[in-house]
C-alpha cells in the first residue's frame, strides 16, 4: 500500500513552453501533497505544500506564477512549470501525506526528470 | 530555523563491512528524525524514524539509528553491508513544535559497496 506515482518519469521540452507533471496517490487519499526539487548532488528542496481544494503554500523564493500547483482531487496533484527555461531543468519529486494521521508520514513518488532545451 | 547536515558526500565500503552514516541537525527542540534511501528510478523509501522514547531505533533492511541529543546527531548504522545497499541516503528532520508535516532534508550521502 501507500504507493505514489509520477507521470511522466522523464520529459524534454523546449524553452518557453510549459510542462505538466502529475502526482497520484494510487491506493490512498491524500489531502496534502508536497513538491520537491532535487539538484544534482544536492538535497531535496521543498517547493510547495499542496492541499486539496485550496491554494498551495509556496516556500520562500519559489515563484508561484512559474510553478503552478493544482490539487484538484484527493489523489491527484499537478505541477506545471510555465515558460520553462534551461535553469528549470531538474529532478522534481512529489510526496503524499499518509492518511493515518502519523506526523510527517510522506510517501514519495519516483520523480520526474525535466530537461529544458 | 531547522537544518540538516550530512558531512559525508560519498562513502565506499566493502561488502560485509559495517557502515555508519552521519547526520547532524539544528533545531530549537528535539525534532522528528528520519532516514530515507533513494535508489535510481524509485521514490525515497523510509528506513526508520525517531519521534520519542528509546533513542536507538530499528528500521528496515537491517538498519538502525541512534539519537544523541547532546550531539544533535542521528547517525545511521548497519553492521554488515550488502551490495544492494548501494544507494543515496538522506537524513531529514520534521518540525515537532508546529503542526506542519513538511520535511527538511540533508544533502545526502552516496554509498558505494565494493565486492
């Protein structure tokens, strides 16, 4: 149980275009999902917290107009990178907060490798 | 503000040898502490966590970690490493004094296992 998927696993897009990444909790409902960005040889950096039915909470320094997050259902959150540039190339990881109520019980997706050319 | 330090970027051990991965944290109180493992193509998997109580916690895959308040550390150990343990390991802290469920990660330690 507690499986989180991401789609696509890899995506290449041209500079200036937008790309959407999906994060799904497959066998549980997640009112809260998190989006991280992982740079090479760096830590996972929390970008935003996504709550179902409400606006996402962005971390300091993350442009909310560039990284659009939608948590339209209890099993799906999407991250849209708008007007992508090469510096947006990165590994994006989502996680879903477990439904058991245990603090910080996050289940992670396998990540999406974004390359902007 | 909380922070996590993993001083070792890369560690190489021989199969069968013991392993210790270091993690130090900075937080105003005792945070919730976690170790995750990341293998290529797979999501981060929780190895173990510490919330309170016994400072030596057992996890999956034969891993254990010890919380030392005096050293602000939560080092991960395994007595005998297997080749399949080669992966990236992340220490993380979760705020214990707020209701937030977000995690803050260290920079990771890449483990290489040689035959």
